[in-house]
C-alpha cells in the first residue's frame, strides 16, 4: 500500500514560481517535460497532469488528487468581480503571486465546476452502475441542456418520484436520462449524457415465484375495474380492498392462515405477479410503442390485446397502493428507489394512462371487441405537431395542417391511422427514445403524399436513420449525418432539419447510415476524478503565481475569419452493390456510407462521416472570460487548417513526427510528443458561416474524435478547454453567437 501511495504521489510536480512571461513557449514546454520526469521521493513535487495512460483505453487518464475546491459565497457577500479584459488585471504584478482567496476571486468566479458521480443499480452487482455529472458555480443560467420545444415533447422523460422535470439525472426512470440529453445547440448533447453513455447498465432480473399467481379474468371485468379506478380507490375500506384484489385478480396463498390484508403485503404480491414472464416487458425498447397493444383487437396478435389491459390493471392497482395515504412517505420513497426495472416501467404505463386516457364505453364478445376512449390531451398533442411541422418547414405543410385540424368529417380520426398516431395523439408515450419517432411517423401518416410504404420503416430500433422527401432531408439527432449537418438546420423533438438534399436518394426514401462505434469513452475513475482534472486553479498551493495563468481571447477579427468554406454535397453510397433491392422489396431501407464534400479555396475536400462521435454543448460560464492555468495544453487553429491535421490525439496509434532519443530518462521525443498529443486540446476556430462548423464536425467524425462545442457568447475559451479535459476529449469547436430562425 505504501509503495502504491508513493507512486501516486510521484505523479505530482511542483508549481513554477518564475514568471512564464519571460520564457519562450519552447522553454516552458521543456520545463513541463523536465518536471514530469522527476523521480518520486518522500516529498515529491505536485503535478497537475490530468491524464496518464491507462491500458485498454484510447485516452490519457488522470490520477485522483486533492482539489483546491470552489467556495460558495455566503449570503450578503460582496458583489462578484467584473469580467476581466486583461491579464494580469490592474494592480497585480505579472511576476507576483495571488493568495488563495484572491485567486478564487479573479480566476474561479463564475466558472463551471464539474463533479462526476457513480451510482449503483438496485438489485445488481457492483460491476453494473450508472455515471452522471453535475455542474455548479456558473450561476442559475448555467445549464448546457436544451429546453423542450413544446410541453408535449417533454414526455420522453419520466421521474418516478416528484414532479417533472427532474432536478437530477438519476431521478428519471429512463437511463440515460432524456431530460439531460439534448444540448443547447443543434446536434449536441449535454456533458451529463456524454458521461452517462459510459455507464454499465444491468441485465434484466428474475424474481422467484413464492406462489402468488394471477387469476384468469374476463376482459369485461378488467375494463370495468379500470373505469372504477379512474374515479376512485377503496383505500379506506380494508376488507373491500382485499376482496376486490384477491377475489378477482390474485390468489392469496395464505388465505386461511394469514390473509394478505396489509397494504405492504398487497404491494409485494402485485410486484411478484407482475414480475412473471407472461407479461409485456416495457423496459425493452422494442415494446415501447404502447398503442400497438391496444389500438384495436384485430391489430394485436397472440392475445396481447387482453394481456395489455390485464397488465395495465395490475399496474394501476400497484400504483394506487404505493401512493395511498396509508403508505408512509419514507416507505414509498424507499420502495420506488428499489423497484425492479420492469415494475418501474409498469408504473410509468399506469400513470401515463391515468393522465392521458379514460374508457368511455366498451363492447366485448366474439369478434366485436371494441373500446371507445376519451383522449384527455389530444388537443395539446395536435397543436404541438402542427407547430413542429411549421418549424421544420414540412414540404407538404399546408395539406397536412388541414388534416390536423380535422375539419373534414369523412377523414379518419388522427389517432386511428396507425399505432404510432394512436400512441402520439393519445399521449401514451413511454419515456426513452421512442418519442421522436412517434412525432415524425405521426406527421408522415397525416400526409397522404408521404404515406404508404416508402417511409413506413422509420423506427427507433434503427436510430441511425434519416429520409428524403421532396428534395429535403430530415435526420434523427442520433445519426451522425444529423449531428454534422445540424449547424445549418434546426433540432426539434429529436429531429434535425430541414437539411440539404441527398442526390443519391430518390424523391421519397429512407437511408440508414453505417457508423462505427466511437473510440473515446470514460472509465469510473475518469468520472470520479473529473473535478480535480479540470480545477481552474491547478494544484492546491499557498500561493498562485500570476504568470502561470493566461487570458484567452479568440481571434474574432472579421478580416481573419475564414469565409472560403462551403458545403458542396451530401454524398451517400450504398454499403455494397448487392444491397440494392429488387422490385419485390424496393421499399426496404438501404444502408449507406455518408460523406460531406466541401469546396475550400476552389478545391473539393470529401470527409467521410465514419464514426458516431458526439458533440457536447459547452456549459455556460458567468463573468468570463476566465484565465487558464498553463498546464491545460492546447493549440488553436483556423477551421481551414484542420485538413492538414491527421490522427489528433493518437487514437490510431500513429505519430506523425520523427524524433531522436532524449538525453534525459531514455524517453524519445516521439514518445513525449505522443503523450502530449493525447493530452493537448485542439481548439478549432469555426467562426463565421455555419459551413465552417459543419467542416469541423465532419473532420471529427472522419477521425473518430468527439468534441466540445462552445458558443463564445455563452462560454469563454478557457472554460471550454477545461471542460474538454473534464470529459477526456481532445477537441473544442469554437463558434460565436449562433442564432436560429423563429417559426416564421
């Protein structure tokens, strides 16, 4: 243990007290490397190396260290300092040092502080976990997530406890949390979602059957009980509550010895019964288009129509008991936090039904089974879809808007057009990834020109998809084409568009994009050491030399902004010639390799969208710009210069330069450059036209590099670079003041 501790301490190196302003960049680089090579001693120098190589990972990783911490200003404290315009500020000597309090005031005020969390999964072993990140210190408006375009589009997230929206990402049923998924800029995600992608979810669990079994029950009895629960619940009458549950729905194995009249016992019995294999597992994505189980009796097969309502009733009985006034709040909270996943999804189903639907009347028997529903929120769902179609400039908008108004009595009701429209217009949308596809498929089903078989295969089971309709393309926010083209489009409800046409597609056609898995990921230690790795002050110290910080001001001179980049073409190539369908399956979606071709200074540059990389919206900072500690290593380049950069970050294991052996420590210059490359952040200045940002994103996908996207109107350059270090990423894309048209 002592030896391991000494090795960790040996990674720390001391601060320099000499002013860096008197040294050239090469001198400072030599000093950094010299301090890195110092051997560990009983009193080792401190280090601020944020990453050290970890086997099996393409990243450079960090070792945990003590953080200097970010103090919270008490109530009544002095007003925060004004934004800096130069470094050092007036009255501070360049060769002087700052006390910790003064350093906090000048350097840390308003910066985002990232804290990673590892949380275990109930009923799972330690090898399974979820990862999260929270951000503090950057003010009340410091969120990096996008607000839902419409309240109807917030249904993709569902907190089991409390009111929506969730305050923390671990409060939602779906994981990763969709409340903390979409970033503030089109085609981006939040830092929390990037971290959550590296979690290790648990497999489904099975409960042992103690003998409690469901009874066979007629559909009419199920529907009558559902109608009763819409208006009341006999929680104050213990005998009646027991009789209605065990006479009609369950078998009590202890009926003659110790009947299950207690609320807790009934809750346990319902959980056990709902855990049986015979029910629909709504935690599985393929089962989450709910309406396919109740749209009509002839549509559902293998008896799932009755099974759905039977399961819905048992779930509603469980939900009413968990939220009964006779169930203590502390017990309720503890139970909800420990529910098996499939049961939690059953509760979500029951609550959605209670919020969105009631049964007006029904008729059963023979082939005449039918149910008439009252749709509580259909009006709001229709309004949201009309607004979505207008904002996305749907090619056949006028005709679709007329259909959505339902002014023609001869037209089929909107909800009866398909299981997707029934799910969307009823509001029976389970949390997770299905909502974007229900939105778009409902719009398509209300457009007779786009309907039919051509676009019938859009599904959340193939998220790497998009389609062309009348020389306009729309792309899922989960597809790499959508992520890259997003700066030229809008992102609403998980869709990016309207985007440029794809000449390789027919007038109406779906395209599935082949995209490789990303190379970069996080480990648990990366997440838990995030605060230390991105500390704005650097290693803790009694004094902080002024010369070890610099104020980064990106070059926004209009005369120097690149204006020679334009998108020429979105090219899609079938993965293989044999994948071209014949006339029998001509509507079956094909898989394509995607590329974006650019015109730069009169030359064409194609970039393949090979890797499914992520673009993380930088967290806003307050009162920036902020100084950057010198050990956060970066290189700033204009966007048209990146085409000459290959294998940034060393993810392919290549080193582009050649060096001789170093005279100290036996390490070669190549090895040193390779380690620095794994740490150094490439800051791409993509100011100007949106095509510049598309070029930067396409270059990232070509090489497999995820990136932080920072709008300089919301985030300063220093905070964006620190966030890249926090996320273990090597690229920051700098943009300025990106704005998007309103619905008109």
